[in-house]
C-alpha cells in the first residue's frame, strides 16, 4: 500500500473585501467587539455574479499545476462544501468538467468546516487501497450568501474562498501518518440553517423568517469545539506514536482566534508553532485549512521532514484531525 501525501496545493478567494469598519455601518457592532471576540479584521466577500465552483476551479488548477500532473491523471475529485452552486448536479461534477478531469469520480462532501479533513481521510484510504493514484480534495464556500446582516453574532464571522490539495503516492516515511473523523448529530442545532431542504422547504414564510440563514449558539459551540479538536489531535498523534512536542506546525480550522488559542493551550503547542490567518479571511468553513496550508507553503513555514498537525470542527457537529510528515 503506497503512502499518500499532499503534492500540490492552491487557493482562491474573491477580490471583494468586507472589513469590520464596513460592518459597523450595517449592524450594531464595532471593530473592537469583533476583534476581541473572534480575532477577525476582514473577510472576503463574493460579488453577486460569483459562485462557489468559480473559486474551486481556480484553487484546483493551481494545485494540479504545482503537483505537475495532468487533469486527466486525477482519479478522484472531492469537493467539500455546504454552499454548492446548485442542488443537482454536484459542484464536484461542475468543477470536474471545467478542469477537464474527465476520468475522475467526482462528488460533493457536506461536513461543514470539517469537510477538507473528511475529504483528506477518504482520499488517503482510496490511494492506499489502490482505488486511486491521484486525488484532488477541494474545500470551497460562499458563506456570505447565507448570513443575516442584522445578526451580529454570525454576520461578522464568515467569509468566502476555496483551497485545494492534490494527493498522490509519496516515498516511505512521508505523507499522511494518521487521520480521524468524528460527528455527533445531537449538537445539530448549535450551528444550522433549518430552511431550504425537504423538511421546511423554501417558501415565502421560511424566507420571511430567515430560516435559510445560519443560526449559531456560539457559547455552546465554543466548549464543544475546543474539547473535540484537542481530543482528535491527541488521537492522531497517538496513532502515529508522536506527541505535541514533535509537531513543527499546527494548522487548525480558522473558526475563532479564541478557539485556536484554547486548543493550542490544551495541546501544549506554543504560539510560534500555530498558524492563524483568521484576521484576514474570517471563517471560510471547509476552505479554511487548505487556504492556510497553501499560505504556509508559500511563506516557507513548512519544510521537508516537518510534522504538520491539522484539526477541524464544524456544524453537524463534525470534527477531524490529520497528521502529515512533509
């Protein structure tokens, strides 16, 4: 069974930016309030004529080029998103067509902010099991379409963007050492959008009540997120026979700076080994980890042989962790 590793990454996000100063004019909030509670200074916001697959394709093309493969070499394409272009077909199939990856099995994966880690875990097993040689995992979201700009608890948090990674066979001792994914639907109402599906549908009544917007219980979610991300990180470290002291870089899902700080403290990972970009992107859900990973590579924060830990938590609730040897 070959080891699977990340051999190319890419990212893309809208040119439009929504700053905290902009939000001060839209809702009862302030830069100080947002920064103190979330760590966010700005977030990217898609224009009305932009859509999820547009950014997914751009990020994926970068990843494919950097992996030095042809789109036709891709055997598996997973698009992690909770903001698809449309209900049918999957955004993954739309991305596949644009890329020319016509030999790939393509589908969407809905695990909210944990989507990229979920996709990474599935792609790793497909490669190790001989079902695929190269896999493309994308996290892509346009979350600003689903926030209520009268609700300051949610509208200040979310941003838009996409990140992608190509997985392929790598030499022994490198690549993905361990992955773990979990979920607990009992906490579904901590972060959810009740309208728009087959239960409540899309009607004048649901739209008038804003049921298609994200609803979040921030305080409750915070406690569950910190515990789950710390525990899953220790699980993947333990499976690989490593400890937090061995980690060169920790890339958590960019949900909230206070969550990142709390998880790092629980793990005993000092700030110098934790990557954070939430100030400039906000929470981009499934796109946050691949965007951060691509930035780290560009900034040379990751070097060959480094142990990289990634952990996520999202609506569902879902969470996951992955440990890689670069």
